[in-house]
C-alpha cells in the first residue's frame, strides 16, 4: 500500500503561521460527526476524507496549543495540562486515519479537546493567545 503526501511550495515559510483555521467549519463538522448515532451511511472513502480533514485541523490546533503553552511558565498548571493533552494528541495522530465512523468520531473528539484546551490557555493569558 502506498501513501500519498501533499507537498506545498512555501518558500517564505508562512503556511504554519499565517493561515487561520476556519474554526466555525471545524465546529460544525465536529458537531455533525459526533451526532452520528450509528452508521452514517457514507462510503469508507468519504469517512476517511472526513478523518483526514479532522486530522489536519487537529495538527494545526495542537501547534497553536503548543505555542500558547510555551508562553506560560514551566510550572504553570495550565501548561502541564496542555502537555498532557498534546501527548495524547501525538499518540492519537500517529495512528493512520481509517475509513470508519469510529475513526472520524475519534478525530472529532480530539479536535474538540484541542480547541477546549486552546480556549483555556487563552483565558489564562489572553494577551498572549488568540483562539481562532
């Protein structure tokens, strides 16, 4: 089985810092995916695409959480909690996305948890963190 990687030309290195997430889109997708009570009736390829979209969102929000946590003192409780959430996110994202509703829902829960952590960090240091 081969894997496909998307390679973007980013000579100025701004992709990671200047492309804001569409938080409302992600919230809507998370809500829809977590609202499934059984088989949503989607083909595995569509479920995998949803999981991949949520994976991309999770990676980007995790990077925002890391940047926000790094602004806090090493011994700050919010930073310690962010580290725990980020470690769990790293473990979760290390597993390839599958074309199942369970996988898509798992990724949706991860995105929700990362946004919640980002919001909590913003409440601790609002001048240093902006949650998109």
